[in-house]
C-alpha cells in the first residue's frame, strides 16, 4: 500500500489484475495486447486510429461529421433526418419511392419504362426520341407545332376554323 506518488524510470509488469480507483493520465502511447473492456463512459480528446474492425453492439451517436473514405455497406435501412447531398452518381438497385417533391437540376435519362401515377407537368421543353402513347385525352393550352405528318385514325372534330397553308387532298367523300 502506497499513499504517495510512485515514479518508475523503467518498465512495469503486472502479472495480476490492476484496479485504479481514481483518474489515469497517460502522456505517451498506450498499447493493449489483449482485449480492452470499458464499463463506463470513455472520453478521448484526440484522434483514434483503429487498424482492425470496429464493432459497436448498441446505438452509436456521432456529434459531428462522419467521413468514410472507402465503400460503405449498410445491411438494413438508412434513416436520414435532414438533407442528403450526393456529388457523384447514384445507383438504386431496387425500387425508388419518393413521397414528397422531387427536384432535379440536370438531365434525366430513363432506359426503361416510366410510370407517372399522377399529373406530369413540364415547364420547359420536352423531347421524346421514340414513340409516345397517350391512352387518355391530350390537351394542349398553347399553340402546338407538328414537324411531320399527323395521322388521325378515328373521327376528328374541330370546334373553330381550320386554316391550311398548302394544298388540300381528300380521298373520300366530302360534306360541307
């Protein structure tokens, strides 16, 4: 039993257990050759380097940024309480469900089918490189320009005047 300070100028080996009732301050490096078990809170004022795997059994709370420099795998769901910013490409291997608004500032390329369950509103130009099939009514509010033929396979009703800038050819009967 020592009731005062102890200064050791060389190595210390303890072959049994060590119990410290007060605080421990280490000003140099510390190496633990076996397992380290902490039953209370741990506070580290500097950086921590882990050369192996870090496993946490309970919840983990980070009070600042988490920077991950390599690939990350999440085996369950990810909940984000704020905004998400992605500076590179995004790949979704399954379904993507957006319950709120979606705003895309760049180009969108869809290689498969797209289904819109509600209204589709386009405020800029729209270019369709293939066929467009509309199973309901097509309503255009402003002028509509067709740069090729318009083939109408059923009856057509015009509620106002019709202006034709070129020749008119009618292959069937005409009623005026």
